[in-house]
């Protein structure tokens, strides 16, 4: 396509939303009118299905749940007065609580005010709060946030060491919808130990966001924690940033949560329009469908040219991959759907993996996230008439052009600046695009059976570990791995047994390995 035709295509397809100051450019995706015509019936159906979803249809058949994250920013859209009131009440409760914490009315027993916030959660109960903290937290927030988002002991130590001197003024927020996920439970217990070691009353520092009636909810109530906040049944983890999950930590950091909700509401209104050219979420979903043949054949590389949006790709990774990565479609056919997502930030990535994007395997499409405003205040000139921001902008344009010249397709999302309003809008945009794409490829975007399988397998390993240790202790003499496996009636699990004892031995857990470490069959295992 020559320059004039490309410029025309750019203008023909440019989406602009005045209220949000938001642009979407899909001109560098190669679809044509023919393709769009073919897809139109599916798209019309997706619009209808999505409207039904927003009206309260059961969209998650195997869990018999509604999917209502859209109602969080527009409670009038909730399908019942009770749900609407619940949303309003939770928001007010968050604001009242946060005000009291900031004013020192809710305070720790041994300090005048809370100074730090330790958020414990994983997946959807961490990625949104982490992304928003990185994007929006003020430089000197009323409470500085820290995250424990894994069961890595060294990772937990790192955070606890960092806040050791301020534990007495740390508010701990445990987030878990199910209230039974092992990683946050482990984090919570480790943090409880750290509080106990300093003679601090953990319960007087702790709050939880969780499903009403969950184990975590029960623990919080029975131990007399400061408060609990509900995570509604109809909000999935990966779409929970604008529920109490994300709003509470954001507000505690001094982020304007009403503006986040307003941005999302405005984007929801824009993406509800059943007309491709006037609906940015549909434009995204259709572009993804086109480029990956409706089978996710191309990876989505997210390139935000703004440091504060660094974690957007990690956030989107869960939203997109946990929603769309499915073995079966809604009719039970094996489809192995999904779109792989990765990314970091520009222009940093240009010095890392953009070389491959331009010249290597063409298995991706890029999404540039452009922010028009460089910084608050004026910029010094680096070269005559040129600022650092001009460089950043130039690098974005240059990379987009270089990719296009090599037949690598791209989308460009442009926002005026990074603020609560635009971040709320970005979250809503991708939530809706994922929903539409899910309907286009006919998968249930609201469950995650694959993750459940991994959790089950992990629980079996821990069960096996208990049995292995008991056996070695009972036998009281060195045993070969094959003997352990046989005695436990677990010959198929010999590799797992080997890895269990190797891990225990590496951590001085009362197990020793003798023999050639490179030849597992030669090893004997005994108590230390
Ligand atoms: O909030 P919870 O119940 O602890 O779950 C955390 C995460 O785990 C998952 O269920 C996957 O295992 C995610 O969908 C969820 O965001």
C-alpha cells in the first residue's frame, strides 16, 4: 500500500473518543472488507450475547454464575436492586474506611497511624492492584504499598525485611476471592509469624477482601480482624480490579477511585455500541481474530511507551490468557484456543527483543500503548528543539514503521495521559475486548479449569511428601528411591519422590541424600 493509501486507511479506521481523549488505530492490521463481511454475523451474535451477559444471564455455565464486573462502575445496570445496593454500599464502606485510616481514626495499637500497606494475594487478587499501584500511586502516598504475591520464602523475606522497622504501623490486606488459595494463605501465616515475633497483635492490623462466608472470611471474623470487604460471586478474579479487590488498596494509596470507575463507565458506554467502527473493544477483538485466524496463531505483544504502564502486559496476560486459553469450546469441541500475551515497555524493549520482532519469526502482532503527555511541567531540551519525550515518541513511531515495513502488524492505543480516568478506561476496554473475542471464538471466558488441574496436582505432591517423610522416619535406614516408591505403592511417582527428597535435602529438613547426585537411581535417602 502506498503512503497516500495508507494515510487514507489510517483516517478511515481511526477511532476517537472525545470524552476520554482516547484513540485506537487498527490501520496496520491487514483485514479487508471481505473479511469483515464474513465475520459480521458472528460479531452481531457477540454483541447480543454480551448484552445478555450485562443483563444478568448465566455466562459461566459450569459454575452457574453471572458475570457482572460491568455493574461495578454503573450500578444502575445491575440486574436487581439488591445487587445495585450492594455495589453502592461496598464503595461507600471503602471510602469511609479509607478516610478513617488516613485520619488515624482507625490506627494500629502501637503507632499513631498506618504508614504501610502489605497486600497479600495472587493472580487476579494481585495483578490489578500491582498494575494500578505502579501506574497511579503518588510519589508520597499516605500508605506505601508492598506485595506478597507468591509462596516463595525468599520473596516473602525480602518484603518483610524491607518493612521490618515499620511493621508496627503496617496494615495487612489479604485478598482472596475463594479464601482458600494456598499462596495467600501461606503468605498470611508467614506474616502472622512476623507480627508475633515483634509482639504485635496481627488481628489489629489485618483486613480481608474475600467472598462472604469463605474460610478467609471466617478466619477474619473469628480472630477479630479490623474489617472485611466483600468480593462478589459474580466478579471473576481477573476482572476484579474495579471491585473492592482493586479499589480498596488504590484508595488507601490516595488514588482517586471514583475517577477510575468513571473512566471505566465511559469506556463501557463506548464499547456497548453494536457497531464495529464505533466500538473500540470490537475493533480490538476483530483485529485479534483476523491476525490469528480466530485460533490465536499470533501472540499479542504489548508495548506501552510509558514506564508507569510497565505492568499492563502482566495484567493483560492473566486477563487474556486465563479467559481465552481453553481446551474446549462451548459446544464441547476440542479447540485449544487462546492468545499468548507478553510485553514490557518501550523504548526499553527495543534494546531487548524488538530485534526478533522485526526480523525473526513472524508469530506475533504488536500493540503500542502511546501516552501523549510526556510529564507534568516542561521538559529540558536534550538536543536543540528535542526533548526526552520527543525521543520516546519518535522511537514508538519508528518501531511501528519498521515493523510494518517487514509485514508485522500492529495496533496503536493512544491515551492523553496516565491518570485514574484513563487507567479505568483501559481496564474496561480490554475486559470488553476479551468478552467479545470469547464470544467470537465460542469459548467460556469466565472459568479456568486448567488452573484448577494444576492446583490439584500440587496438593497431591504435598500429600505424597508427607507420606515419604513418614516412611523414611519409620524405616530408620537408608532407602533407594525405588524402595520408597514401592513401599508407598507409588512406583509411577518415583520422579516426584526424587524431587521431593532433593528439595527437602537442599533445605536442611532432616533428609540426606547419599550417592551420585547426577544419577538419581544410585541415591539412598535417610534421615539426617
Ligand atoms: O482470589 P483467589 O480465590 O485467591 O484466586 C486467585 C487466582 O487464582 C485463580 O483462581 C487461578 O488459580 C485466578 O483465577 C484467581 O485470580
